[in-house]
C-alpha cells in the first residue's frame, strides 16, 4: 500500500463568485473538496443550479466523486433596510423594531423586521442580538407591532442583518414556503444532500423529508444545529436526520461563545453514537478570506474538530467569496492530515451499541473489532446505498474503508463519511467471492493495496440488495495480487 496516508476527514466547500471561473473550480476540487455547498440564501436559484451542473461536469472530468449539498435559507430573521444604508447606534439610546409591512425605511430611531410575529415572542428584559451579536438590544416594552429597546453597545447597523434572541425561544418553524420551492429545485438538480436551517425538533426534519420525497428526491437530510431549542431536542433531531451540522454562527450567538466548544463536542459525540454523519462548520479559516495563510488559532480549531471525531469540516466565505479559495482548501486538507496523525483510534467497544437490530450493523462492529486487533490494512465493503459504509465509519478507525457501489448517488453520499473512500464497481451478476477478487484487484492495480496485506471484505449473500450485508471474510493478498481467504463469518 502507498506510504502516503490518505486524508480521512472530509472537506465541504461553499461555492460562490470566487469559485465560478472553471479553472478555480477545477483547482479547488483537485485540492481535496469532497462535497460542495450551494448556499440558497444568496443569489438567484438558477445561479446555484448552474454551479451544481458545473461541479458534475468537472468532477467527471477529473475522476472524483463530489457530492452536492443544497443549503436552504430557512426562517432567518432579519431587519429590513435603512434609508441611508446604515446607521450608527450608541449605547443607552432608544431604538425600536417595527414588525409591520408598512414601516418606512429605517433610521437612527427605528427599523422594520421581517418576522411579523416577533412582538409575540419577546418580553421586557429579553436581549436581541443583531449582526451575529455585534449589536445588542434590551427589550423594554412591547407596544403592539412596535418593540421598544435600549441599545447596549455602540455599533454600526446596516441593511438586512440577522436577528437572534439570546437563549432562543422564537416560535417560527424551520420550513418556509420559500424552502419548499427550493427543495423542488434541489430535487430537480438531484442534489445529494439538503440542509435544513434553524430546525427546532424532529418534526421539522420529518416535514422536510416529506416535501423532498414528494418531489422525487432521496437526498440525505442535513439538520443544521443553530438554535438553542435544537439543543434541547438534539437526540430526536439526530435520529430524524441523515447528517448533522454544527452550525456555529447562529448557535454561538444564541447560546453564547463560552458554551460553544462544549456543545460542539456534545453534538459530534451524539451524532457518532447514533450512527449519523456530522459536519463542523462556520468561520473555520475565516482569516483566509483575505490572507493566504490561516492563523494558529484557526489551525487549532480545525484540528480539534478532527480530533473530536467530526466527519467533515466546512469552508464558507473562504471559498465562496475569498481571495484565496484554493489555498483555503489546501490548508484545510493539510490541517486535517496533521490532526489525523495525532488521532487516537483506540475504539472502546464496551461503549458500542448493544441490542443491534440489523445484521449489517453487527457485521460492521465485528469488522472494526478485527481491524483493531489483527493488523488489517483496509476494509473493502460492497454496498448498495452506502449504509454499510456509514456503520463502518462510525467506529473512527485509522483503517481506510474502500466502499464499492455501482450507484453514483450512493458514492457521492459516501463522499461525506469519514474514513470512507467510495469506489465505482459493478458487482451485478457476480457472487460475493467474484466481487471480492475483482474489487481487491482494482485496489492492488491502483497501488492502494499490496501483496501481504490483510483486508476484511464485507458483502451480502444476496448482492444488490439494500441492507443485506451479512458476511465478513478475512483475506490476504498473495504475491500474484489475488486474495485468498483466511476466515469467514
């Protein structure tokens, strides 16, 4: 096997004007992007669809499996616009928020808000956070559609900035009418992932899945954890989702920066324990919007997320609008590899799930137990939907998992899973032994395995059946590059 250790942590990169030139898009994909994020909060949906089409074409050109994540805007609460674009606010002054469609353009005394039910969700003493907390307002009184506040700190406030309530408690649902329209767009473009912003509970995720299925989409659903309410319902949200995103921007505003590091670790642990994929996101390499190198603090932030066990780390403005999108991806990949070298992959099987309901879950646990104890070089998994690969990857081993599927959509979903390397292989019409010989031969020819290597091969007795993995074989590669059996479960 090659001595260059492959990167096990995945990279999600947001596309935007900075990545639109074809040569830049190609460069960021070659630099290591596994999944691209299309942020439907910005621009016309047709522009995001065009970016998705460009990614599909470029990925085919360079021979990469690259997933597409369509990120819904959700019910982001914003202030409206000012007559002169922005105002200077001073601590101690009165400043009103007006929940009315007829409110005039804002000035230094008031501004309209987009969420007309806001007066019912706040009470005197509440603190409202604008522009990611840069401007703070204390609610003094609610007078019909007018919320009277006192400014708590000096600051400049400009058009359409976001608004949060400290500690959470806003009642608006996660799926807006606009989101429903955009889910249909995501379905038509065959997005691999759909991210639900500001979800509060499991029902928000169930509703999104119903809408997606109604439009013919089987995309994996991503729950963005960015509201205080979501923390209270974390376990049920994780269970209702396929992927969880630690969306640290709005979450940090609502719950406070001091609580954020511990919650990040908690969300990652919860997702892995419940066998779901997890992304850590927001301002990971923010300085690289303008700088060609990250700060030491940013390096440590990314590395800590990797060591905590996240599947993927995400770039936002760094790649969408930054000056150095390619360097940002290269830096992210470099940091991930460095952190993985420090990652302790000593799986505690005592804490693994008991009373497993599925054969493929049991096979995954047995496989990773072997990897931990007998010096296996790799896992080779035949999978239809990617489910087996997901179960295998939850054990966070240093052993690479080569997951073979002839379904392009399954390979793209697996591109987000830590430790998993999706491969194209058509096993239709083959027996499990024929599939083992053929897939392992491809890995040997690619230099990913070598004579003498031991591998664990997993498959189902009945190939091409979802959730049918029930067989584990321990194989050793001979001098001729063929695998011979050492044992079978």
